[in-house]
C-alpha cells in the first residue's frame, strides 16, 4: 500500500486512504469516538479508521438542533459506507448514541454499539465495561471470522502504546513555557494515527523533526472542546498570534494521554485505560474535568482558554459555565466560541479568536 | 358554550391533578421541616427505593412542566441564561437551574441529595452535575445502559443496575443514618405495581371507539406515576380514574363527539400549549396512544423488589433499542386502530428527537401510516411557531380525510 509521502497532509483528504485500503483488500472498520479501543480492531487484523465530520454537510436524517458534528459524522458514514466492512459507535452523548439507532435502520454493514459507562470512578463500571469489551471482541470474531487471542491483543496494545508515547512526547515538548512544536503539526499527527496503519504512522512520526516552531512570542492558550478535525481552526489561532500549548480534545491529548498498563488480562487492562483516561465532557465527574483543565493550564503555562463548542453540544455547553467560573477564579481569561459549520463560519470565528488574543495582550 | 365544550374534554379525575401536584410539593416542605432528606430526582429513577428509605423525592422536570403550563418559566429560563446556560440546552434544565440561581423560594425545597439515573438521556447527568456545582449537595449518578435486546433485562446489564441500586442504598444509609426496611420496600413495590396495573388497564380502554380518554388527560394523569409511585394516594387516584374511564367506555361516551381520526402522539407534550390538543379535537382528531404516557407504567414483582426496580429503570421507553420501540409502535397502531402519527420534534429532548425521522420513515414506508412531524420546545414558548404548526396540522388532517 502507498502511504502518503507526508502524513501531515492526510488531514486535508482523509478519505483518500480509504480507497487504498479497499484496493489492497484491507478491511476498514469505521468508528466514531476515542472511547472505542483501536487495539481490539487491530488485533482482529482489521484497519481502524475514525470517521470525521469533514468533507460533508449535516445529515438530513437528524433534526437541525442535534449536534452538527454528530450529524456530519453520520453523513460521512453513509457517504463512505462502501469503504467500510463495519461500524462501531460509542454511547458517549445523546447524539452519538442515537447515531446507532439511525444506522441500525439504514445500513446493512455489521454495526456495534459500545456502551461506555458514564461513571469512570468505580469498580462496578469497570466490571461492566470489561463485559462490553468482551462483547465487542465477540462481535469482531463472529462478523469477521477471526480469532483474537491474547498474543494478538498484547501486540496491538504495544503498538498503540508506542503510538501514544510518541504523540505525548511531542506534546510534552511544549510544557512549562517552551515553544517547541506547533499545534498544527501535533494535531496532524494525532489525526493520522487514527487513520493509518500503526506501524507506518509510528515509523513516519519517528522520522520527523519538529523542533522548528516559530511561535515564540505568541500567547499561550489551552484549547478546550470535543473533536476538531478541521485544522483551519488551529491555523487561525496561530495566525492570530496564539500558540495552542495544550488542549483537551479527543482529537488531541485525550486520544493519547494515557497508556494501557501491562497486565496478564488484556481486556481488563483495556477497560481500565479507556474508562480512566482523560474524560470527555460527556463522561465522569465534572470535578475530574476541571482538575484536568487546571493541571493543563498550570503545566503548560497557559494565558487563556478557548472553548470551541459545536452548536447544540450539551456536555460542553453545561460544562462551559463551570469551566469559566473556575478559570475566572484562577485569573485565567476564557472564551467560548460556538459554531455549527466551521468551514462556513471561519471568518466570524477568526474575528472572535483575534479579539480574545488581543484582549489578553497578544 | 365554548367553555362547556372545553370542560367536556377533560375527565373529572384529571381536574384533581393540579391540586395533587401542589399538595405533593407542599408535603415536600413538610418532610424537610421534619428533618427528612429531600431528593431531587430525574424521572425514571427508583422512586420506590427512595420512599422505602424515607427520602422524599421531587422531580425538577415536573416543576419545569408545571411552570411552563402556568406561564411561570420564562423568568427562570432567563436567570439560567444570564448565568451562561445556552438557550440550546434542555428547557426543563434551564428552568430548574434558574430556580436554583434565583434563590429557590418556591415550590421545591432545597435538596439534601441529588439522584439521577442515566437512562433516557445524558443531559440528566450534566444537569445534575451543574446542580451539584451550584449547591454542593451530594450527588448519586446511576446508569442504565441502553437495552439492546430483551436479554439485557436478565444478564450482566441487569446485574450492573441492581448493584448500583445497592450503592444508592449504601450512600443514603451513610449520609443520612437511614436504614432500608425491606418489608416497607415490598409494600411500596406492591403499591407501585398496583398503580401501574391500573394505569395500563385505563390506557387499554382507549381502544374503544369513541375514545374515552384524550391527550389532555393522558398528559396530566401520569403525574402520580412519576414521583408518587408506591403511595396509597397514587393508587387511589388511578382507581378513580379507571372507574370514570370504564363508565364512559361502557356508555360509549367519547372525549369528542364526532371522532374522525385516531392518532398516535410521539413526544413529551408542549406544556404551554394544551390548546393545541383542543385544536386537533375541534377537527375530529383524538390522541389514543402515546409512548410517553405508557412509559410510566411498569409491572413490578414484589418477591424480587430490587431486581424488579432495576428492570423498570432499564426498560423505560427511550432506553429500549429502536427495533423494540418500533415494534411497540406497530402493535399500538393495530391495537388502537390508529389512522396517523404526530411526532413532536422537541428541541429540548435530542435523545428522543434524533431518531424520529427514521422511525417515521419506517411507519410510513413499511406500514403506510401517514405522519406529521413538527418542531418546537416542550417548555419554552419562545420556540413555538403556532400559526405554522396549525397550518401543518390542517394539511395533515386533510390528507387523513382523503384516505
């Protein structure tokens, strides 16, 4: 298979790689959310591919007031359906949950709903989630006529851990008050990691040199939100005098922050990692999210926080009230910028970003 | 004349609901004064268990519906919005949060514990977390995973919910020094089961033509099943209601005189616009089945109280797989001889509204049931385009008339 010459370009047209998978006979599994363990898909000999919201409009099958991100992901699932051998949806928030309902009525491809417990802080949830992962493993085995043994699982865990380590090390190069790696580079690699075969993406990341950041005097920002696939949103921050020093996006640090621990029981280890990882706004105690945000803003010496909110994203919209209250108390300026279609609204978003950066001395 | 006609469309029993609600909230203040813990709950949490623990449950969702029906919600919405809660968030939650942020001087006494179960939507959790942030009150978040097949009502999914109920009991016992009395729980479960049985029997009488219980009744009569489950009062209310409806059915008395169209209504009612029901009825259309009103009744087995309550928490309507939900739609279409479906796309309830179009599509394409889908909000009248909705109702009824 031909791998893009520069994996940093892949985000511009992520579907290009799907044709390559199809032509080479690789079976791609489309998944929607970073709570889905890629390790299980890979251990079944399948190719993981996280479905984004880019390159399409929202689906006509959802009402206008449902999260446009989830709706566009759904639309992409239909548009790209022929490239996939199956879909995995995770119950994180209401719209993502209901994608499953809609897909169930509209696709003939194997479809799995992973029920991710909201409570991330107790043993019962862990036990339950392990049962869900066992069910997921069985789904893969039955639908794709494979057997996933512990050796395969340990090997895919190792690969994914290595991938996460690389991404995290690059990320940590900006800690304290350092300006080592531009955010655009970081996000490009995280996204490529969700779309490409792990050995290739690992090899290419290792071959890259990132110590070329030219944002030295820019205002250090933390980016709060859910998923950002449209990297123009990152570009406009950098162009407006900002430097995304840290983030808690599921297309960013939440994807790779923690690793699967070594264990004799790989499914338990996976359940632990995916439940205890940095929580999505839809998951876990709110206090944990606030604590994580504080940890990031301190660790990366952040001067301001931007929240990018997809219109109608309930978890972000509730949390944003408490995040703003906490940051105000800590003397950190914060702003919430909401949008429904970032491509169409980019000029408005840029004006908001510029005004915010100016207001904190950028 | 018009007021007589209006009255004829609401059952005598339904008229008592307003008083029952006020009395229920007033007793919450009494409980608080007596030192009993008051729980703020999301609906479809295990009321029976709280009652057996001597915790008084009240539901801010009720409060939101009631404020909306009485035109009192706007001030609360605005208070919440002023503090940063987006207008795109659930209107019940904006009403409840606005109540808290404006000082809680009203029907609901401040909570001693916040209890929610994530079953019908994830908003419950975010709303309850927000309440905790404002009030600092202990919070219990339970969850009932989506029921994919009926097997989940017996396997590890059920087990997960049962164990969470035990955790809730432990938390309440530790926080308030209470002790769960199993004999009391069994009695409460029996009462809850009885009220559900009565309500299901009442709903079945809507199969009669003309239909003896209308949409205005079913929207209100569920109240005792929501927070009063496990009380004598709830059973008494539903006994009286059943008797009244039976009598009407026996006399072949309908809610409307000239019943032309029998409709299914999918959604929560628009609490500020009960007159919309009358608009349908004035045109010979009556609602004979709503998944919403049926969802509150669940038969319990007093010999297995915790397991039975866990099944109830799991099996609430929206938490059942789409195929199970559509199956029930189709049964009801036959059972109640339904001519068409009205689906309310509720801006506040994304969990309910998101898959409505595919449901409607299935009803229409596979089972030839015409439908009307309209958008508004259940409690916020600012999202209500009355004239446009009424136009669409006219067109829909015209289509039904031509079939």
